């Protein structure tokens, strides 16, 4: 039993010793690792501190370098500024010296001018005294010469009376009788001339009375030459032409500048415009739209643009046709095109292209009879009104405009002169010029050729459009409704909504001040903003 206790105590003591050894070994190991970590952390801390110190020193060095560089830059800039200031000061000093020099020169000139003025004053006073003495001498001499002249005239009169055997009173009576006889003869001749002039005036006035009567009978001619009627397949097409809320008819009127009248006329609409080119474009475009069936604003603008191009081709073909009929070859293509434009131009109701062809044929016949240059006469006759194709674009008489165009496009000087002289803007100098003027008068004066009423009407509408075009910001304008309305399209970027209202008021006021017209004229200003972009 005691042996067991001893063994047990020894076992327990051994366990305690092992535990203590394990404890101290573990503690020593842990303390070693902790000390190692501490030393490692300390080393890392020292490294970080040293790196931070290094960076701080580098930053300080960089800052010092930057400061040195900035100071050097500042010194250079200051040096440059100082040099600039010195240069400016030198220039100012030079200018001051120049000004002082000029001031001295001006003082010297002023002194010289003052001295010259004094000399001039003394010379003027001396000259006035000399003139006064000369005037007195001249007066005395004139009185003496007048006395001698009177004495000489009396001696001559006495001698004449002695030689003629007549006194002065008898000679005066004889002279009066001779003058009276001559005056009576001149009065008789003048009475005969007045009698002839009265007969010619009576004949001219009678012709005017007859012409006025004929014009009154043809008073509806204006309507016939300013409107075109377009047939419709059915009255249902009128609604499609008008479009929703009138957008189609409004787009067509804005694109062509005509007035489209849709009324109760069965299966027909009316296109009204004083400009025949606009009217023809609108007629052709509307006919195409009716055939196509697609009537909307975009399609209308597209068709109108294509129609303008087609009409240019038509005018070129008409010009070539008329040149062929007149037998005038070799015309410049631009002259051919301008001739074609005359197909859609009227003068006093007469078609200008037909009138030009007729004038050319008449001038050729007259030149042939008189033995003049037939080629010059017929060419000048065909081109004499070519200026009317552009007279709405160029200022001046159409005869001079046409002569300038013909000269610019290679026509001879005789042709140019005949064109310029056919209305008297130039004095005719050649036989061909007289022939062209005569042929023009014959073609225009034949019965029924012209009516002044339509020309006056067109001039009034052109003046109305001219008033609207005179304002800034106007893109284009159209006189419609036979001159009772003017429709103005403006640039939206140049005129705002308030400006559009102000423009309408200003245009109406200027029309009232400058034009004479019956009734009232409606002024409509349209401002339309469009944004266009393409998806690609």
C-alpha cells in the first residue's frame, strides 16, 4: 500500500514536471516569436520612416527646384517687361521729340503765314487804290469817247439823210412797211401749217376714239389671259385638292405663287395668276398630281420642282422652234432660252414670242424690198424684245437690256444698234434700225393685236410685289386674287412672330402710300419653320 502511494506520487510529480517543462518551453517559444515579430515590425517601421524621410527630402528638393525655376522665369519675364517698358519709353520720347519738332515747324509756318497775310493785306490795299485810280481814269475816258461817238453819229446821220434824200422818220416808216409785209407772209404760211396740224390731230384723235371703243368691247380680255381652267375627272377630286384643313391647296399656292380657285364650277378648278410662267407651272403640276392621285404637301413640292425643270426644257424647245421658223441660225443657247421664255410673256395682251416672230418676218420682207441687209433685219427683229424676258430682274428699258444681252452673247454691232433703237432709246443710225422699228410698230398696231388693259393690270400687280419685296427678311411674295391679296413668305430665322405682324402692318401702310388701287388689298405674311434631317 505505501509502495503504491509512492508510485502514485512519483507519477504525479512526473506529470507536474512534464507540464511545467511544456509550459516553460511553450512560453519561451511564444516569447521568441513575439520578439521576432516586434523586431520585424520595428524594422518595417524604421524602413517606412526612412522612406518617408527620403520622400520628404525629395519633395523639398523638387519644391526648391520649382521655386528656383519659377523665380528664373519671373526674372526673365520681368527683364522682358523692363525691356519692353524701356522700348516704349524710348518710342514715347522719340514721338515727343517728333511732336516738338512738328510744333516748332507749325510755329514757324504760322509766323510765315501771318507775315504773308500782312503782305497780302498791304498788296490788296495797294491794288484797290490802283483799281480806284484806273476806274476814275476809265470813267473819264469813257465819257470822252461817248461824246466823240455821239458827235460822229450825228455827222453820219446828217450825211446819210443828205445822200438818201430821206429824213430819219421817213426811213423808219419805210422799214416798218417792209417788216409788216414780211410778217403777213409768214403769218399766212403759219396759218397753213396750223391747218395741216389740226387735220392730223383730228385724225389721231378719231383713231384714239375708235381704239377706245374697241378696248371697251374687249374688257373681259384680262380674265381670259390671267386664268387657266383645269378639268377634273369628278367633283370628288376637289376635296382631295383642298386637303385636310386646306393644307394641300395652301402648299400648292405657296409653292407656285398662284391663286387656286375651287368653286361650284362642275368638274373644274381655276388657276389665277398674272405671271403666265407661274400659271403654267401650277397647271402642269396640278394635272400631274391628278393623274398620280397622291396629293399631299411633300408630293406637291416635289412635282412643282420637277415641273419647273420640265418647263425650262419646253422654253428651250420653243426658242429653237421660233428661230427655225424665222430662219435665224447660229443663235447662242442663252438667246434660245430667253426666246423661249417670251412664250409665256404678253405685252398689251399680245404674245411676245409670236410678236417677235412676226416682226422678224415683216422686217425681212421690208429689207428685201429696200435692198438692205436681210440677215441683220430679221435677226434684230426676232431679238428686239429679248430684254422683256429679264426686265423684271434688271432695271432699265427692255430695248437697252436686250441690246446689252445681244452684245454680250456675240451679236454684231448693227443688230445690237437696231435692238437698242427700236423704241427710240437710241437715235436710229442705220437702215436696218428703221426697218426693225417699223416692223415692230406694224406688228403691234395691226387691228386686234394688242390691248392696253392687261398690261396696265400686270404692271399694277408687279408694283404690288415690288413693294413687298422691298422689305428685309422677305423670301418671296405673290400677288393673287387679281391683286386683291399679296401673300408674303418670310425667312423664319430673320423674322419672328411679332416681326411678321409688324411686317404685315408696314407693307399695308406702304401700299396705301405708294399705290393706287380699287377696293382693298389683303396682306398675308406666312412664317413657316422647317427642320430637316436625313437618316443614313
